[in-house]
């Protein structure tokens, strides 16, 4: 059985494998049998190679970011650029609203077209890359009810 067949068998059983650094993360844990665990361990190198596809789409959510980088997107210093954060879409996670600059991956403090009542999380940029700043000087973080945001 090759790595492709093993991965398919695991997926067919409802298991999702993802790469975290050099480790394989398996979810959900309650579906991981001893047999599957042994199978993954035996073929780990081939599975890691298979999971590390160079043409993988970049992460768009915090969970995808975590599966690629092994940390949450807010863990690396938020005021510094990060290549993995440029593809993230604005997202509410555990009551926190996260939005990153699509140019550099820094925390994006300036937003536009933000209307959570209509499900629009808007477009956000850091001060350096804000295309709207020249027109109206609009910037700042929006607060969502009792939840707080990083500013
Ligand atoms: Zn930026």
C-alpha cells in the first residue's frame, strides 16, 4: 500500500491529516484507531512528503494557517510582516476579529466596507499599505459588542 492509498483509506474513515512542521496532525482524535496510528507511523516519511505539496493553496483561515505553520496567526508578532498572513481573510475566531494586511501580513488596523450586520468583514490594510488613507484618513479598529480586538 502506497502513501496515496493510505491517505485515501484514512480520509475514507473520516480522518483528516495535516502537516505541522515535520509532524502529522490527525483529526478527529476519536477516530484514530491503533491500527491507523501504526500505519501512519510506519509510512510517516512518505505521508509527510505527500502532505507537503508545493502547490498547496496558501492558508485563508486561522485553522489552515495553524496546519501549515504550527502556530496560530496571532502568535507571531502581529506588528511584524508574515508571509503566511497575507492570504488570510478577515475572520472572527472565538469572539476576536482578526484582519491582516494582504500586502505584508502585518496587523491591519485600517478597514473599509466593514459591515458585520450584513456579514461583510471588509478589507483591511496596515497603515503602510492602506489605499484609502489618502482619501479619507479613515483608520482604526472596530469593536464587536463586548468582544475586544487588537489595535
Ligand atoms: Zn501592509
